[in-house]
């Protein structure tokens, strides 16, 4: 075989591998929220089926974000030891087992255990997907983030809309079927990751490392963490409690489920568009202001007139939730290399979910203590104020790498301390240009 033929064959093999990775990323994203959004529409049935209080129901709605926080911190060690494709395949298989376990649970402890296991796929996918996009598709950050955040929204929408119909069709204790049906697409995504070939020439000697602890010296990294945490708090209050709030306000369970589904449906086209807009610096702050205004209008409308045009309020809240696609894109834009993106993604999302975990739990506790949802609305509106401040900081056109290097002598992605994120089988990293998402070579000091 001639050199030209070998080169052509290698190029074809690489293109096919990249296409398979793109498919695997999108299928994984489709599954990241199904285990979460399928709970809210049947929360009352779960309470009755397990015989639990509102406070324990609050624990159920908080468990996903707590799991995302704790399990997300395991991503660096797993990614350093194993291929990312195998890590994600294993995570999706664990998710499948967790969905099955909680659908069979006869009591609260087993249901909670199954929920934690089901969140493994979401937690590891949350952290690893941004760095995979940066590594394999540095010139297409906006479109790829748009594709997988849209897939994530689609999965969340299908799970929310289908929960009540599936539960109703399944008869007695139909909520169990409403939770377990999402095991099938998780297994399908795992199969695709197992089919992704290993990159040629990969070895553990080629690993690079990034100090995660040093990111505390970056104001942008800390603002991104707060931004991610507060937007996730908003989202999980919507996912966990909005359907029940609408039911308690006088709407039927089916209508409440449809409104939660509408909230997700509205987010689908936004998820596809927002990342491509976010890579344009001049649009970032105007987008932020639109999101903040939509949140305020939507939450106040739900609070004061929940049965008057509730579709409008849920739509406005959905527009505000566009901050999720925005922050996913910003994580990739605010770091120079895939290794730093991976570290920033781990810190931002894991600690962000610690912040977010307080939201649904507090709503459940306050609802149980006061018998009203006033505490929920106070919480989310204060959160919107924090979101606006943190978002303003994250939209400055800076790199966290540069901020850390100015504060920590000798810091770089080539350091190899014990507190690191390692990138297995990395190719030469490429940086994303903050203006348009195009690939630029990273400065030598970050290689």
C-alpha cells in the first residue's frame, strides 16, 4: 500500500471515528436528564406508593443534584485510568441498573439507592462531554454544544411529557413503569460508546494534567461555578416541584405534566441556537439580560396567577433556563486547552451541583413546614439576582488559564501534582477563539 493510500485510509478512519464520537455524545446527552425529569410529574404517586412525607419527597428531588456533585468529582480519576468511551459506557450501564432498581423499590432507602445509581450516567456525562467537544471538535464548539444540549432537552421533554401517560396506561403503580422505560435508550448509548475505536498511539505516558485546586485563584472560574450552580438550582426546582405546585394550585395532573413538558419543548430550539450565539462576545451580555428578565416575569407570574395563562409563565421560565446552554458553552470558551476545559468543567459542575442541591430540598422542607410555596418563590427570585451578577463576570473575555498563572507560580497544564485531572490519550490541544469558536493553536506555555 502506498503512502498516499495509507494516508487516505487513515483520514477516512479518523472521520468515521469522529462521526461515531459525535453520535455517541448526542445519544449520551439524550439520556442525561431522563432519570430526573420523569420523577416530577408522578411525584405524588411516588409519595403515596412509598408512603413518604413531603420532606422526604424533597430529598428525592434533591438527590439528582447531590449525586451529580459527588459523582462528578470521580470523573478525573476515572478518565485518567480508563478510556473516556469506556467510562461513559460504564456510567450508562450503571444508569440502566439504577433505573431498574428504583422502579422495583418497595421503600424509601432502596428508591434513593436506585436514584443515586441512575445518576451516574448524568454525573459523568455532565463533566466529560464539554472536554470531549473541545478535544475532538475545537472548530465546532457552538454547533456541537448546541446539538448535545438540544438532545439533552429532548430527552428531558420526552421523559416529562410521557411520565403521566405511561403511568396511567400501566394501571396500578404505573409510576414504576414511567421511571424504568428510560433504561432502553441508556443501554443503546452505552453500546455506541463501546463501538468507538481507541485512538492510535495512545499511551499513559502521553497524559497531561491540570491542577483543579488552583482554579480557586481564577475569579472567572469561581463566577462560572456560581453561575452554573444557581442556574441548575432554578432548573431543578422547575423539574422537581413546578408540576406539583401547579397541581396544588388547581390544575389536573395531566395538565401540570403537559406544562412541564411545554417548558422543556420551548427549550429545545433555544438549546440549538444559544451556543452559536454565545460564542459571539458582543451577544453574551444581551443574552444574559434576556434570560434574567424572562426568569423574573415567569416566576412572578406563576406565583401570583398560576392558573391564568400558566403556559406563558412556563414558557418565560423556559427562556430563562437558556442559561444552561450558555454556561456549557462558556466553560469551553473560558479555557485555552481541552485539559483545562476538563478541569474547569469538573470544578464548575461538581461544586455547582452542590449549590443546586439546596434548592429542591429547601422547597420540600419549607412546603412541609409552612404548607405554602412562598419560600420556593423567594428562593428562586434571590437566585435570579445572584445569577445576573455571576453571569456578568463570566461574560468578560478572559481565560481562566491566564488568571491562574498570574496568581500561582509555575502553574500550567503540564504540571503533575497529586490533585490533577489527567487526559488519557490526548492529541495536541487546541484552543477555542472566544470570538467565533474557531480553532486556534494554544500558546506554547499551555501545551
